[in-house]
């Protein structure tokens, strides 16, 4: 039934897109909220290349509920509307999340990152692939940017990933590529992480203070190690994750007085 509905929606979009669509608009679809620093880096990496190198107008849509718009270094149309605390029906929520804006762009790309294989959230991954079914039926060109395949991948999602032959699937590390090949007997395209397209720009007071501190440390002959602290990882470490990290970093610092650490947040959500 769902497959049939996707086909009908895709057919309707296929008829309407030539009338309303914008040939030079590219829609970036992100699975996460706006607090993840890594997701924001990947979105900006895609935006800069697609806009500045190929001249596309950029639009951004989140499938998950968001709390605020993403701040990027160039112009972008924000399709997703931040959620509010007010009561809203399902139709209104779909509108806020941009689900009805798929009519305009002719090019789509999904930031799959770590979430594509269903290991984090199988329902959300299947939701993304259901949307892709609609888009492919409508004749839109789409691809999945560099993503990983984990040991926690779910069969339902992986079978769905393998089914559309015209979906451009990109994998960002050799281990994930081997896992996909072991499951299906074919290799997806191996690429670098899209975050490597990010052009560094330190504009916030906090960032500028950190940069000044690093430069001062280096002037004193210190070796500075950047450490990314991820709450998700801490929660999966056996025992007290914070204590394990603290002991590890303390031992590393104690081994050489010329070592320094800059601790970086993985996420800005609570």
C-alpha cells in the first residue's frame, strides 16, 4: 500500500515539477537537528561546492524536528520551520519540516553520515528512503553523500538501500564499503567525507579566543592535541565514561610536559 502511494505521489510530482520546479535548485536533506557541529560542517561542505562550483541555488530541509535554523556561510533557503510548543496537527508539522517543498528542486542530496544504515534509528532511515522512492519516481536526480555502514546496520534498511539501481550511493570509508559489498556483492562509490570541503572561518569570540590560545601554546613550544568529546560515546563506555576519558587524557599529558589539549564539543545540544 505504501509503495503504491509513493508511486502515485511520485507521478504527481513528475507532472507538476516541470511547471513549478527550478532547474538550478539543489535540496540538501539532513537527518539531524541543528545542534550537531559535525552535521553543520557537512551541510556547509556540500553547500559551498554545489553553490560556488556549480551555480545552484541551495535549499535545506531537515526530516527531524529542529529548534532553530542552521547558520551557513552562504545563502540558503531554509525549508524546514522550527518546531514550537503550540499544539499542531500532523499536516502542520509536515509543513514545518518542509515535506511539501519537494516539488521545487530537481536535484537532491541526503547527508547520510552515521545514520543511513538504520543503526541509530531504523524508522527514520526508512522514512528517508521512502521519500527517495517518491523523488526517483518523479524523475528528480538524487544521491546520498558519503555515509558509513556500521556493524549495527539493520537488514530492512540495507535491503532498501540496495534496491534502487539509479540511486547514487557514496560511502566514506573502506570498511563501510567492504560491509556493503559483503552484504550485496557490489561496491558503492568510495569518497572522502564531505566535511573536508569546509573552508575554515573563525568568526565567533569563543573560536577566536581558542585560536589565540593555540597560537600562544605553539609559541611556547607546546604540542596541541584537539580532543572531540562526544556524549554519545561517553555513555557507551563501560563504567564511568567521563572518568575513563579523564584518566586517559591525564596520562597522555603527564607523559610529556610539552603536551597541551584543546577540548572540542561534538554537539551544542543539552
